[in-house]
């Protein structure tokens, strides 16, 4: 089954109180989920969660959502799946040591904020596919970045490749309210080990500010959709 992760921009208002902002982001994530379900041939309702928030599969469909200031996302799959989106920004430098090990930063060309959020979203997506929280982060390890990951400075080949994947020609029409971005599958996935299992992770950037990652166990075609 093709994966159809949906990314949706969340209008941002500097003066919005945090609780209201969170409520809005969550609403947009559900909107992304409805669109994703539609694209995936999944039911339009029946998406419920455990008490702690972990998604409960809807029949044969697993699902995951993520939201951050400015962007929300959803994915549905017939195998365990996780999605994470983050806004790329400077954080506390000591977080590098919490999120990755020396070998992982070397694989990603060093400790840059792009590398940080690439690794962070990859690991979060894997944890979410396992319905587990960040307490398990240290069991997750990058063993192979995707083929484009050489270094993570702005304007470098990785960033451009994550931004400029082939796009379906009918999506060029400016009047459409969404565009589809088609990825070849396995060549573009990175590999992570979580406990004893290997996971595949696909990344996508939206502008140079946001990065998204989707994790599954098995290779699958993936078609990202951006909703405006
Ligand atoms: C789940 C978690 C990874 C989410 O990460 P985040 O970057 O803060 O938030 P995101 O926007 O990416 O994802 C939020 C969504 O993840 C989903 N979610 C919540 N818990 C989840 C879990 N255990 N597994 C998978 N998905 C989960 C929810 O749908 C949530 O959205 P909602 O609150 O609008 O329903 C993080 O909050 C976490 O670690 N939670 C668990 C806390 C924990 O470890 N508790 C101890 C019990 S073991």
C-alpha cells in the first residue's frame, strides 16, 4: 500500500495564547488525518486513541499524527507507522548528546541544527510507530542516513534534495489547494535500529523551516501531499 502522508500549514498568530494554539494545531492534525484517510482508502471515522494519547488502529489501518507551531501532519498505513514534524530552530546545545551519539552525528556530517532535527524527527517517528514515549529514545540508533545525507548546512545537496523531490505534474496548477510530492521508496529511506528491529524512515522538508519524518518497518511507495 502506498503511504500518503499529509502536511498541512497551520496559520500562525504570534499573540495567540498557548492553549488556544495547541487546540488549533490539534484540529489541523485531524484535518490532515481525514484527508490522509481519504487518499489511503481508509474510513473517514473511527480514529480513536488510548487514554495516554497513543492511536488505536482503525481496523487494519494504523495511523499517526503530529503538530507543531505552523505545521500539522498525518499518516495512515496497513503496518505500524509513525510521523513527526518539527520546526528547525536553535535549541540548547546539550540536547545533541541527549538525542544522538558521536557515530550518528558523524553519519550526518556533524552537529548542525538540520542534522539535529533530521535525527530527532526520525527517532520520534520510530517511537510513535511503536506507541512508545521519549523514555525509549536511547534504544533508537541511526545506522544509515538516506543516500542524500552528506552534510546539513543550508543550501547543501541534502536540503535541496529533501525540498525538491519530483512533483506530480497536475500538482503544478496554482489553483489547486494541494500538491502531491512523489518519492521513490527505498533509495530515499534512512535506516534506524530500535531494540532489535530495523526501521525505515522517509524525510521531507517543507520550506527550509520544517522537517517531517515517517517511519515504517517495510519498504513502501510514499507520496507526500501538501495541503494549503
Ligand atoms: C508521544 C510523543 C512522542 C509525542 O511527541 P510530540 O513531539 O510532543 O508531539 P507530536 O505533535 O509529534 O505528536 C502528538 C501526537 O502523538 C500522538 N501520541 C500521543 N502519545 C503517543 C504514543 N505513546 N505513541 C504514539 N503516538 C502518540 C497523539 O495523537 C498526539 O496528538 P494529540 O495529542 O493531538 O492526539 C511524546 O509526547 C511522548 O513521548 N509522549 C509519551 C510520554 C511518555 O513517555 N509517558 C510515559 C509513559 S511510558
